[in-house]
C-alpha cells in the first residue's frame, strides 16, 4: 500500500508528519511523492491562517477525482484542526484523527492494535532529513493570545519527559545528525518533573558530539534570566533567538493578551545582548490587529529601529473564528495592512543588511542544507543564510567559510580549505 503525506504550516507539523510516517511504515505502507497513485493520503493541516484551511478544501476536490479511479483510496486529516472545521471536513475525509491519537492509525486502518504510548511525541519518527532533526519537547499552549487558534487546535500544554528527549537526541547524534531543533509552541514553559527549559538546554548541551542546538518558539513573558544564562553557556547552543513581540505598542499588546510591555521586552533583549553580544535576533509581528491605530503602528516601527532585528516574520492579521480577537472588528483594510507590512519590511531591510555586514571578513561554520543553481546554501551558527560555490557534494556537511559579501537576506562566502 502506498501513502502520500501533505504537510502545511510550521516545523511542529513537519515533526508530527514524521511520526505519522513512522506509524504507517511500521504497518508496511510505502511513501510516494505523488498523490496520484497513493492508496492513502494523510493531511497534516495548519489552522493559523484561513488561507491554510482553504488549501485543505482544495485537496478535498482532488480526492473526489482520485476516488473515482481508485475506490479503495482513503484520506485522513490530522494536525492542527479546529472543532468547527472538523464538522466541515467530515464529508471530505474518511477519518479525522486528533494528532495526540495518531498511535491509533493502525487500528483505524484495520491492520492491528495500536501501540501502547501515552504521549504521541514519544513515537520514534521517520526523520525527513539525514542531518537536521526536529525534536518536540512539548506541545499545546495555555496562553490564549487573543488572535491565535493554537490553544483551541492543540489544546493545553503537555511536556515530554527529559529522559525520552535526551534518548532521542543521543540516538540522532550516533547517526551523525548535525542540527537539533527543540520544538514546542512555547518551549520556555517546558516542565517535566523538576526539569525546566534552561535545565533541559544544559542537558542537551552536555551530550557529547559535534552538533548544534536550536529551538523555537519562545514567549517573552516566560523568557527570563535563567534561560539567558543557559544560552550564554554557548557550546552547542546556537547564538540565535526568535522572540516574537507581535506589536511594539503596549495597548495593542494588552488587547492581544500577551502579558508583557515593550519596556519589559526591551530589557530582556538588553540583558540578552549584554550576556551574548553576537546573538542574532528575529521576531514575529502582526500588523493590522483590530483597532491598531496609525500611532500604535508607528510604535512598532519605532521598536524595529530601536531593536535592529536580523530577521522578522511579518504577518497580516487574519480573523480566526472562536478566538477572543474575533469579537473585535477587523477594521484595518487589507490595503492598509499591506502598507504597514511594506513600511516594516523597508526598516528590516536596512537593519538586516547592517547586521549582515558585520560578518564580512569573518569565518563561519555553515551547515549546508540545499543547492540553488550553482550555489550550495546553508545556515551558519547564527542562523544566517550563507551561499558558497563548490564542485564537491556538501549536502549535510559542516563547512568552514570565509564571508566575502553581505546581501540583505543572505551572505556569500568561500569555502576554507
Ligand atoms: N493572524 C495573523 N498572524 C497570526 N499569527 C498567529 N495567529 C495569527 C493571526 N490570526 C502569527 C503570529 C505567530 C505566528 C506563528 O503566526 O505572529 O507568532
Ligand atoms: Fe498562539 Fe500565543 Fe500560544 Fe504562541 S503563545 S501558540 S501565539 S496562543
């Protein structure tokens, strides 16, 4: 039997899909890159934006055509699903399976009894990369930011035991993995027995081997001195942090239910940069949150200039039914949201280029993860994209590079022999 998997959304969904693959392959399903010809399609959906949900509606139409030529064809929906969408997708899919219940897939497919695993994160995944692995440490979210569906789609926080996490990583390092991403909706609230996130970071850092540790995502309210001190140890921990601020205005932050002020956020960044001067910093922003005035938006622009980010993921607000913000009027027009995004992007382009220029003439280690035309492409310790030329196959390798050119979104360099 052949299966095809469709993944939408974040690294967590990629990781979940790797667990789905492991279960299906344990019951002799073989992966196929094409949907046509598959006996089973599993969709790991994302609900963060309506556009991602709409893509699943599009797939349902395709399934109808496939079913005509293969009556045995089955489609399963899992991932981040909202209750209201479950009802809508009921007809389009043969089964809708809660991501925390995917161990039941064999039983659902009528093959054999399910595995006895309490926490689905403990399923050993079928990794999609041979050198970079996603290792979930917690899932779910207790924060209920006003705009966000995650707490409804993924339910409350559950942390994985530190023993399981360390065992999985040790196994990966034995297989020569070079990069470990610790994943969670809010890694800073990781807690298993007496082990919190900083302690876990130290435990991972202590595993012998030549590899990097990165993590996502962090919530500023839980990002404290203890985490900063753990990052400052350096070692295998990457000098890169994504700390989503979402808005540079206190009133907007309050209506977003974020539980910190701009000043508190900036103080944390100051402490971080004092202790780790070379840290590279990115953030997530939402423009056009309901009621965001021009003046409030300008506070976000000011924050951009003050903090000088290396990278920012700018999102235009989209209403998500069932969230607290859905009760507020989405009163900022699409054109205005685009304009605000444009203004922030222009500031980011300046700061990103300035930050990149600091790497000129320096040496970086780059983990090569792909190729584009003649260039090998990878990320350095600081999570900067670096391009190099080489006739050798560098995929999945750590390469020492001298940085020769700084562009806005990437660096160029030469491999050091
Ligand atoms: N509209 C726009 N952006 C959103 N995000 C989450 N929910 C929404 C929404 N309703 C963004 C946030 C978060 C990132 C993963 O997605 O910036 O950090
Ligand atoms: Fe969503 Fe906020 Fe939880 Fe992040 S912390 S997943 S933005 S509710």
